[in-house]
């Protein structure tokens, strides 16, 4: 089926998920919505996150998307149950990868960096409780990180200062896994690696989300079997320059434009 996959995030962060999906499913057409005008979602109320998630979903459904990827931990943990109960297409969500970290951790101490909206959600709490038996989980809100990434700052002094403040106490407590619970944060990995020791492994859920997307497309028999490369179309509701800088890659056809949604 050549109808597009829809992806949305509060901004540019979900492009880290788009990269994984596009690599695994290069023949799929994809429409990506960056609701950067309303970023960060992480500081908003559950009601507001739900309202914005509905707005994004309805836009993508009007574009005839066959499946929607909620490429935002904050929107997933606060809105995916509602979306699944109220719309017919399949939804793929993203949640912090606590389970694999908890299973692999030898120190039994795992750090998680995520937004306030994710850490305070009931879905996150139930996942954490189910998988963290005997594991100490150190939660940290990454306040201030998303606005800097939205501005295209991936290496600034301010960013380094915030990461030092959030991560060094976790390192001192003995974490051996750091879970990135926000789709914006994979863009910080080069900087994070300069801050935490090599023995701390960094994990995010991008690859797992791409595999799950493929499995669900197969299950519903809606994979695109075209031999041609798919097209990825990106929309941002602010100046799309940062978005463009993150998604332009050799050999991948993308179009990036402003859309007032
Ligand atoms: N990228 C998002 C997430 O995965 C949201 C960040 C935000 O807007 O606060 O949580």
C-alpha cells in the first residue's frame, strides 16, 4: 500500500525515529509533522498534550496516513491510549527503554533522562514498576534541553552545563546504563559521551520503534511493496531550517516546508 506512514513529535526530536524507520523501510512514503510552535510538550499538562496529539493525528489522517508513529515519549505516555481507542489506524508509540536497561545492568543502577511530562505519567510509572524489580532507577528531568535542541544547538556551553548538572550525579551513584527517554536526546549523544565514562552505556528506543513499525505494517498487510525509494515530506509550523539541517542526508529524497498547523 503506497499510502504514507505519519509521524509526529513536539518538534525536531522525532526525526531521530524517522531516521531509523526510513533506513529499515526505505520504500515507504512518510509524512512528518514537527509541532515546534508548541514545543516543549514536556512542561505541559496532560490535557494540553492530549489536545495537541489529537490535532497532529487528525492532520495526518486527513493526509490518508495508514499508520501513525507517535515519535514522542511525552505524547505517547500521555495520549496513546486515547488515540488507540478513538481512531481506526494502528498507532506505534515510544517509551523509555527501561526494560532492556534493567535486564542488562550489572550495577543494578539505571539512569533515565526524560521530560517532566513523561516521568510524571502513569504509563511510565507502570512500565518502571514492572521492569525494575531489584533495580534502582534514577530519574532526571531534562528541563531546558529540548528548547536548545529546537534552536539547533547541539554543542553549546549552556547545553553542556545542563547535561553536567543532570548526568554527573547519576554517574556518582553508579549507573551503568543511561536511558534516553526523549526523542530529542539522541542528538546529544556525542556530547553525553564526553561527560559520562565509557562504561556507561547509552540506550534509546529508536531501533525498536522502527522494528515494531515494520511488524505492524506486515501484520495489517499494509507494507509498501513498491521497488522505488519512498519520499519523506516534513512539515514544521515554525521556520523549518533546523528541521532541514537534521534530515537532509545523502541519497534520501526529502522535502521540508513550513505549514501553519
Ligand atoms: N521529543 C519529545 C519526547 O520524546 C518531547 C519533548 C518535549 O517537547 O518536551 O518526549
